C-alpha cells in the first residue's frame, strides 16, 4: 500500500469527497491563500499546507478563503450545513475556539434537539491541536474534552495518516456536526493509506496492540507514544493492550470496558490538562463499569494543570512521554492483586 | 413590483396574526400557563412582514430571542408555534425548543435564537448555500439594536461583503436592549456602520409597513441580482416588556400609550389603505375576526395537547447515533 | 443570625467589597439598567435584580452598564484587572461564554504563566447557570467543567446564600481570575447570612452532613438535592456524608478522598452533562487515589448527554433528582463488600 | 508639541533597535537557533515608534503576534526579549511566553498576543482603569489589517466609544493577513468603520515616522483630554514573511525589494532629518553601530543563557495556590 503523510491523507480525503459530492465546500483562513494578492494563488493551503491543491482543482467557489472572523465563517459553515451544503471549515488552531465557540456549541450542536429533530447540520470543523511545536500557551492546547462534553457534537481525533483519511471521510459523510482534530506535530508522519476512499465508522475504538497485563487507553498523537511505551515494556516482560479511541464522542464504551476487564489494570493517556478531561472521563467510566475486574487503581498520564510553556526545555517535560507512560504501566502492573 | 390587493390582504393578515398571537401569549403568560423566558414582538409587526412579503421558501431568515413575529411572517404555523410555547409534544419543535428556539427549516425559518448575535453568521451560511447551489435565494438576519453591537454581527457584515453574499441585515431598533437605550449603546449609527463595511444601508420607519416593504424590496432585489449585502435600520417600538415580567420602569411613563395611539403599525396600515381606497374596512375586519379566532383555537388546542414523555428526552440529539 | 436570600447575599458581598476597596467595580449588561433611557435608572440590577441598588450607592463610574458585547467588556474587565482595578463582570448566563471565552481562557487565565509570573489579574466573572427555569437549551447549561479544565482559572460554585457571600468575597479578594457560578433557580432561597463580611477560603470543601455508609459528593444546587436524598435515606437506615465541593478549582482533594475512604462507597452528583465533567473528575480522582478503600463502584448521577429541553415535562426528568440520587446511593450501599 | 533633538535621536534609536533585533532574529531562526512561530516587524518600525514616543509608563499598549517592535518601542529590554525568544530562564517572561507572548506590565506593555483581536478588549480595560483611577493614562491597541475584521476588535470600538475611553486603535495595515490581501479582506474602509462607530479615524502613511507621530499626537491628546477613542489606519509593509518560514509566493516578485529601496522608514527618516538639517549622519551612524552591538550582545547572551528547569514547570500558574 502507498505510504502517505498525515497531511496528504487529510488532503486526499477532502479531495475525494469534493469529487464525489458537489455540496462539499472548504472554507477558512488561507485554505487556498493569496486571495486578492498579486502573486501566487493557492499560495498557502492553510499555514501548514494541508489544503494546498484543492483550490486549483475546485475553484474559489468551493475553496473559500475568509477574513479573520471565526464567528462569522464558522457560523456560516453551520448555517450552510443547515441549508444544503456539507462545509468543511478550518479553525486553524483549536486554541482559537474562544472567539467562535458559540456557533459550534449553541448553534450547530443544538439545532437538531432544539428544533425537535427537524434540522440536520452536516458540518465538519477541522482544527489543529497539541503541543510540541514550541508554539506556546495559545497555540498548543488540546481542548477536545470541551467539545466532547457538548451533546450534539461528534469528536474525532485520528492517531495516524490512515485513521485521518478514514475518519475525515466519515466526518464529511456524517449528518451531525463533527469536530476533527489534527495534531500539528503529526503532519509529516507517514502510514500506509489506500488510494481509494474509505470511511472509518465513528464510535469504534481500534485495538492497536493486544496484550495481557495492562490496558493503555489513548487518543490522537498519544496513541503512538503509548505504543512506543508498550514496545519498550514488552522487553521487560509486560504485555500491553493499546486502545486508540478514535472518537471521544461517540465513545466506544464496550471496547474500553472489555479491554479494561481483560487486563484488570488500566493506564489512560491524554495530552490535555488533567481536570474534567477525556482522561477523567475514561477513568470514571472504568471505575464505574469495570470496577469488579480492576486489580489496580486506574492511572492517568496527562499534561499538568498548567498552560503549555514556550521554552523547549519546559515543553519537553510538559508533554506526556513514553517514559512516563511506561512508569505508570509498571506501577499498575506491580500493584498486588487484590 | 407592486403590492396587489391579495398582497395587501396577506400583509395585513400576517401582521394581525402576529399581534393576536402576542397578545394571547401575554395573557397566557400572566395567567401562569406559559413557562420560561418569553419576548413579545407586538408593535414591531411591520418589520417582519414588510421584509418577509418579499421572500419565499427558498429564502432563509434567522431570528432573535424575540422571534414569534418573524416566524409567522415567514409562514410558520401559529398553532404549532403556540403548542411549542406551551411545551407540548405536537409543538413545532416537539416541545424541546420553546419560545426562544422556534424554527421551521422547511419554511426557511432557521430559528429564533437565545444568543444575541447568533443569527447573522448563520445567515451568511444560508446566503452562501443559496449562491453555491444557485437557488436564487436570499438570506435575512433580523438583529436587535442591542445585537447590533455583538461582534458576531459586525463580523458578518464584513464576511457578507467580501464574499458578496445575497444577505440582508435588518436592525430592528426598538429603542432598548433590555433596559438599555439604543441611543446610548450604539456608537455611531447603523447606516454609518453599513457604509463603513462597504454596504448600502438605509434608515426605515418601522411603524410604516409600506416604508419597510419598499426598503426591503430594494435590498432583496439587489441581493437576488448578485449585488451583495445590505442593511436596513428599522426604527420601531415594542409594546410589552423586554420579557414577560419586565416592569418597564426605564421607559417614559406614557411611552407605550403614545406608541399605541400614534404609531400602531396595524392602525397606520388600515388608515393608509383606507385613504388610498385600496381595501375596505370590512375586508380588514374580517381578517381581524379570523385571526382572533385562529389564535384562540391555537391557545385552546395548546392547552389541550399532551406533553412529551420520558421516551422523548434523549431522542434527536444526533441525526445518527 | 439574619436570614437572607441568595440574591441578597450576592448583593451584600458586592456592596461590602465595593465599600472596602475603591478599585472594585462592577460591569455588565443592565447591571444597573436604564442607561440612556427616559425612565428609572438602576431599573434592572441584572435580569433577576441581583445587582440592584449598587449604582445609586456607588455611581455609574463603578457600576458600568455595557453594550451587548461580551468579548469587549469581559475583556475590558480582564484588562482592567491587569492594570489596577478589581472588576466583577457579569456574564449574564454562562451559556453566553461562547462569544467571549477567549478573553477568559486565553487571556485572563494565562497571563500569569505566559508572562513568567509578572502579571496579576484579579477579575471575577459572575455568571448564572443551571436548569429548572424552563429557559431551554441556550440558557440552562452548567459548563463549569470547561472552566475547571483551564489552568489559571479558579471556579467557585456556592450551594446556598451563606456560601455565596463568603465565596464571592473571597473571589473578589483573590488575586487570580475567578469564575463565580450562581444557580438561577436559587436566588430566592434563604439561609442564615452574617451581616459582616467574611471570606470562605477556596479549595476547602464543606462537610454538609456526616454519615457512615455512603459519601455523596456534590456541588452548587445539587448539594441541596443531595441533602434531601440523604435525609430521606436516613429513614431507610442509610447514613450519608454529603460533601459540598464549594470550588472545583482549586479542588479539595483531601476531603474528597478522606470521606470516600471512610465510607468506601461514593455517589457523585453533578447537574451538568456527563462527559468530561466535574462528575468524571471526582470519580476519576477517587478511582485513582481511594481505590484501596472502595467497596463499590463509584456512581455518577448527572444530567444526560442531551441539551436541556424546554418543556417542563422533559426538564423535570432531565435534572438530577433526590430520587435518582437516593437510588444510586441504595445501589452502592447494597453492593456486596469485596 | 514638537520633537526635540533628543526625541529625534531616541525615535531613530528605537527604530534602529527594532530593525536590528528583527534582522538578528531572522538570522538566528534560519540557523535553527530559535524555535516556534516567529513574526517579524521589520519595515513597520515607524508605526510602533511614532505612537510610543507619545507614551510613558502610565500608558498601556496591547500588541499582536507581531509584537517585538511594539515591545521595544514601549521600552522593553531587548536583551531580556531576546532571551525570551530563545526560551531561556532569564527571558523577560522566564521562557514561558516566547515571541508571541512577550509582556512587561511595568513598562505598560500588556503583551504580544497569539490571538488575532485579543488586544483591543484588554485595551478598553486598561483605558477604563486609567480613567477610573485618574492616572491620565491612555491605552493603545495595535491591530493588524487582518485583526481589524475580528469581532472582538469591532466590539471594542463601540465599547470605547460609548464608555468614552482614552483608547486608541492603531490598525497596522501591511497589506496582508498571512497570504490574504487586505484589499480583499477588509470590506469598506478602516476610517469609514471608525466613522461608523462615531470615532475620528485617519489614514496615515506608516512609512513616514513624522506622519505617524503627528497623527498619534492628536489621538493621544484627544484621549488624555477626555475626548474619547480614535483610530489610525496606518499603511505600511513588512519585509519578512508572515512568519519565519513563509515563502511569500503570494507577493509580487519585486515587492519587498521595492519596499526596501523606496519605503524604508529608517532611510526616509534619515533623509528627512538630513534634509531639514536636524541631525547629522554621524549621530545616526553612531546609533546604528550601538544598536548593532547591543543586539549582537543580546544574541550571544541569549545563546549562553540557561534554560528553565523542571522546578519552573508548575510555578506561576496562579498568584495564590
Ligand atoms: C450573547 C448574549 N448576551 C446577552 C443576552 C441576554 N439578552 C437577551 S435579549 C437581550 C437584549 C437584546 O436587545 P436587542 O438586541 O435590542 O433586542 P430586543 O430585545 O430589543 O428585541 C439581552 C441582553 C443573550 N441572550 N445573548
Ligand atoms: C483568532 C485567531 N485567528 C487566526 C489566527 C492565525 N493568525 C495569526 S496571525 C494571522 C494573520 C494576521 O494578519 P494581520 O492582522 O494583518 O497581522 P500581520 O500578520 O499582517 O501583522 C492569522 C490568521 C490567530 N492567531 N488568532
Ligand atoms: Mg432592542
Ligand atoms: Mg497584516
């Protein structure tokens, strides 16, 4: 199978869905770029070149650059979704949600319920998240927990290029509003990605690795870090299951609970801050529903309750590492059976 | 384009329906039969109807917390609306929305909105969809004077302009946002702001149906012809409080009485069509009677209708689960 | 001690702090009311009259009505806090956070850390939350979990009039940005409230009731519902501890863990939606740190994963009730010792 | 009010420091010594300095992602800034902020900002504090052309107007927001918008220090005297990419060369003071030399300085724990 980068995978998903369905449009700041400028058009394709090439193929009518007005254009995507288009809007960094959250959580998310089931709002909001880019406090957050909290939204967080393509295609075809999280430090990472379009269903976690001793539940970029930790632990004789949640909403409770029950020992890995987070969500689920089979306390490996620091020296300490995951796994593994 | 006899009757009918609807909701609220936050549109009828007379089902409107008038003007069923406001299962939104969230997407009514400034971005989207799909539709955001200061509204002016959207912003300036006067809260002027964003903007006497109708005609034509967005600053007045329960002490003592005596859009309409000999008082009286009966039936139906049940609580959160 | 309503308690806290400290100012939509209008000034005092009377005493220079521009005026409160005032801004309903969240979570919350410890931002944002008012999906949310997630913010959620006064005074005196949550259905509820000013320290939960069998952890209005449930259960011979968190950030981990360990059985009650919530936060904490002493799975009693419905018939089913809490307590109580 | 010889030297010194600082950061970034997102201000110096020459420590400014110039113009220590940008513990923000979050509240510099449109609301607050505390201070928000379309900015115009705040909005229009031309993204005009919100607004040649200085003087005086907010639309150009790493293919091929050759604000300043016989070239050469040395030292100090350590990771999240 051909190897493609995460960036290519996202681009291909967009291109193929735009080819398939003329109502799919893309909008955002500089998603093409060069609007009104004297030089190259399609000059950017977003700040990291993810949407480059779409505008030349589909034209400015379907690849719309926007002013820096997130409320207006994210809201426009929502309004267009309620009236016949399937827009994919780019919220450049999820950190910017604070200037447009209303259109997402009070409008898009609630239309269907508030209007008694009569609205359909198939909008996708692609957004970058995560630390590791030395991008500091306002360009490095995760924040997917906030969207996961909101009924009416779906939240997809792909862990590699293959997942990105399949989950994005599903997101575009899905009739509900979907927040689609892309980790900015993963765009160059490659995986085998089929050329043809495929959709990965929402709410089905992926068993990245199966083991007997400890279950590691992770999401997004942390899936890879968790796998690294698991590889390392293999050498120490600790065999780990690694669960990639894929979507936090809907959540595949069954897979989480089954794998937790199988090993009786669970480590949850989440790049976000630790309070009211996906990590606590999973830990709470397990504490409630897999209590009987738990052999050790659940351990959460997360970023600390602090903004993301700029200095590389601090940021490297900040992000959950394979080391810290391995340590947590060893700890729950060593916990005496009860 | 001219108003036919049928148009005039229809316009009056919609305005009267709104008035009857709001008066009935006012009474039922006072009697304790309607819960929640309810904001009434009585007195402002000429704005909604003057605009919506130009619109059909391919056109979209977004409304505000004060949405009943826009709904009726855009063709929503008053009975289903009344059931909704009473929280009943057969309500227009199955009882889940209530007064602040009435919508009927099939009629192009994209929703009242509990968020001040929530509508204008949505309308940019509806206008974009109309443009992209080539439906010839236009999209209209109704916004209060208070809502005109919300960043979401101001951004939308610019987006509509640079995308050259078939969008219209109707600033319904009833003089107050809650208890705060628009003469204080709005720096500059609405039409000056429109000009600042490169859109045509006109001030309109919102008590006069014909003035609104005429200004709306121009804006809708411009939008349909690809001429881009525009803004109407409609000056009008509300008869009831900000919400039901508001004591309105911030208003001048005789303010509402004078509004009703001198500026009632329904009265002014009757006078105008009478003076011009366009309609007979008997035509209008018949409409008044029918509207009163229709709304009375809606209220009694709403009272009789059943509530949603536990089975409804968790449905319709998603389109697919 | 004099009985005062929650409304009076909040008003008194504001008045006394404004009397004490001339840098305390209040701002928000219609916090006085009547601005520019021909009739009564101080006509509103907020939509539910909570700030009424402050403007006549302190003048419009210190009680500032605002246009409907939450980003601008909440941001102004933040900017003023960083430059010498101690503003108390009113975000009328927390549901409106979507139009101004950036100024709270990216600006106020992060200044101190981003600026290397050199900023102090003593702003308080008072806001109404909660269901029960038939106010529907966009005026009934809790959302405190979102603020709890954000490092740099403090979050106070008083459970009665006494708590409201003491926690608000602390919030105003505190040098960090504080989100202060007032349940809209509680304003008329009375409690004994001392006339003199007093501050309730943050991060110290309150033991509302001590029992031996089950620990109920609750916050805000749910504390009272939990207490009702506990009273009822007393008659059935089940004795409950009820913990009022008071602040979710900082969180009094010790009290939660101690009371959980004492009873070994825990029910967490939270009016918010269940995903990535304060409920999961507490459940996860207990699952991690009180695991050894747990006799039964933690149970969460929360609102469902659905927007708040308008119809009274549905809203009454929606809100966590004493019945549902009691049921959960019975369930964990009946769970066989392990 | 007039510029003294000292003022002129000081203005030139600040502009040159900014230029040297940015050129050095550009080089160090290219060499891989500086991480993260870095946006350079080279070419825009006259705006920051033309405004900040009127300000003192009681005055506040809020900046943007392109903040280095505003910092230096407002008196931040370039050495501590350089250390910050290198992520070092002795940096102005202890290495926690980096290029996009440099602040020095004691100097009245309220922070660069990673959020486009983040600054204007804050400046309303600083202006309110100055007014309430009677300090006589003014508050200035620097905003890009792109940021002028953000709702937070537009709301702030209105708030500053209705509260009659000593606030100034400086729209630095360098022609682009990332790769998007301001000629496209800005509906209407900046000065038209100012008028729409009831504020004075003027267009200013931002390559010309003296033009900015003069326009700023008026705005600052008006604000200090209680005359309320105003807006400057400063037209200027940036030399480097949107951020370091931007290939700038959207620009005309010779655009930057022409800017440098014809519109360099430092060159224009030199020419002007030379022609008017206000300063000698040798005075300016000395400043150039000193600035170069000062920045070179800052860079070598930054390289030599130590990083923060694990003990710093969790401090300063709160003022009190
Ligand atoms: C974002 C937001 N802020 C505040 C409110 C509370 N609120 C509801 S209606 C209203 C006043 C609106 O005034 P205006 O826009 O003039 O409309 P009117 O009520 O006069 O029709 C306010 C402040 C809200 N619903 N949403
Ligand atoms: C709310 C928000 N949206 C988008 C961005 C990404 N972004 C950073 S700078 C920039 C362009 C800003 O253009 P302008 O305001 O003209 O400033 P300039 O870079 O030209 O100085 C964009 C889109 C952001 N940081 N914040
Ligand atoms: Mg109004
Ligand atoms: Mg620019």
